[in-house]
């Protein structure tokens, strides 16, 4: 381990003049993103419809598990519970249904064993939306032959042919005895067991880590090595803000470029390819920017705390930090959901993509984007650049950590209710950077955090 008496590198004492351009650009970009989140959190949207669908999938999954148990039969109490859960979910849909709302409502009534409203059937019967006519035939027919079921399945949108409620209901109406495996296929059952076992081991590791942290702190052996870099004057802090603005701008450009490039690509694989393409463009863009000086001042990756020095130690610290922060994040997240329960809670697009269309390409693309690209550039931006810059401007390490973590939370698309949990992740990342004098532990922690949540979404949700 590095000598605890070795101070972090201090950026040149040359007194650069103030330049507020970076701060202004960041304020505009982050402000726009935060306002978008506040707006989306306060109104119903396509995300709310997806939340209802996810809820129905969970109810159907429980029913499927019950059906798969030998000699099992649902009790009257279980049937009443299923109906109650479905009614609560469908109550979230707008009274004036769209076609997608109608299909969702029909699926809910079918799960609950209730009569399907004729007005919903009529709405999808007359729709030209892809898959609506197929849905009408499935839910208006009492029985479907296996041959016709195969034909209808091939007419469904690609994303709905496997692992969806409509595919399961189609197989059930055709008399397929294995229909319930559609919603919980064998690979998902196996993955669910692995993830649950992993969560149990993670809980045990978390306890051990916290015991170790308390013991080291009480013995005086846990002392901060300092942030990877200390900013000596406000002029340098301004240049850090400018580099941060450049990275955020690069991300917007990369996102737009990827979306434009993938317009000709079928929607079923667009999400997967998009994640791979954004990762392939964003990481080189950040590396290139790190080599470009700002007013004769170079802010290299090594200077910001990304290097091979003490790599093994830093990776282990990152894994330990993940084990320590994940229970805190879940507790703080539960508090946030309670305090902001009146607001909508949209799903993260990455989690939604995995739940809706878990093809190998989508899984790989999402994992590349969320577990490699995002931890790298977000830690570089918020903990490498903004954290030390805000430390200098506020003259308070805690205040710099709080502000950078709040900004980090506010730009994420999970809604206001998730801000507290996300800010907790950001603060722990700042603590790791401050104690280890490296960004590697926080990058590893961030990557582990995102991987764990995506595996939960893929196998548990």
C-alpha cells in the first residue's frame, strides 16, 4: 500500500484566470436532465404502462410456479389474492385506454380468470398496430389449435414471441402442457437460483466488510490517503469543469450518433447493438479527451487516478466497497420510495430492455453499456473531475462529495424516488476515491453494482 504520508498530486500552483464556461455548460446540461426527470416522475407515461406489465408478469410468474408443482391446485384464498393484485395493477391504467393499455388490461383479466371487457376487444380488433389483430384472435377465442397457435406466434412482433404474457396465453389456449415455462423458462429458473445464492453470499460478505471497517477505524488503521488529485486554485477547478462538460457533451453526441446509425436496424436488436456501439465510441472518446490539454493544462487519466499501480489492491477494495454499499443503497432506496411514493417511478431503460426482450444480443449490449462504459466515464466525470473541483470551490470534502453525488443521482432516468439511493452510491464512490487515492476502486464498485442490479432485473423481475 502507498505511504499514507504521501500527499496526492497537487495540480500546478500556476494561477490560471477564472473561466466559467464549463460550469455554465454543466449547469445547462445537468439542469435539463434533472428537470426532465422531475417532469417524467410527476406524470403517467409509457414507463407506467411498462410497470403495470411487469407487475402482471410477476403475478403470472407466481401462478406459473404454482401450476408447475405436482398435484397443486390454487386455493380460494390464492385466487382472491391474484384477482386483488391484478385489480390494483389495472387501476393504474388510464380510464381512456390506448390500444396498448387495452391489451395490458385484457391480459390482466385473463390472468385473474375474469371476463374480458368487450370494449377492450373491440379496440384492439380495429387497430392497425403490429400484433393487435393477433392479440384479438388469441383472447377472443375459447380454444386455438396447435397449428394455428404456431401461425399466430410467427405473426407476433419479434420481441413478443418468447417470454411474454401473450406468448404464454397463446400456448395455454392451444393446450400446451408446458405453456407456463414461457414466462419462467428453465434458463431463467437456473439464473434465479444462482442470483439468489449470490445475494446470500453478498449479504454475508457485507457483514464481514463492515466488521472489518469498524475494527480498522477503532484501531486507527483506516486513514484516508487523499483524493487522487488536489486542485490548488479556482482557475484549475474551472478547467476541470470544462473537461467534465466536454465528456458530457461527448456522451450526448455518441448517443445521438448511435441512434441515427441504428435507424435501419430492426427494433428487436437495436437496444443490444446500441449498447455495444455506445461503449465502442464513448471509451475511446474519453481517452482521446484526456490527452487534449485545456489552456496548456493536461488532465490525464493517470493524474485523475486511473492507473495499473496497486491494481490488485484497488480491485479488491472495489469489491469490498460494493459489498458494503449495496445493503445501504437498498435501505436508502426503500426510504426514498416511501417518501416519494406519490411520484411515478420509471424503470431504467437498461432494465426495461432486459425484461422486455432478453435476447443474447440485448443482454450483451446492455451489460457492455451499463457495466463497462457507464462506470468508466461516470466515475471519471463525477469522482475524478467534479469531486476535486467542488472540493476546492467549497473548501469542504463532504460538501464536494454531496454535491457531485446529488448531480450524479439527478441525471439518472429512474425518477426522483431513486435519487437518494443513487446519491448513496455516489457518496460511497467519493469515500473510496478519498481513502484510496485512486479511481479504480470506485469504478470496480460501480461496475459490480450495475451488474448485480441488471442480473436481478433479468432473472428476478
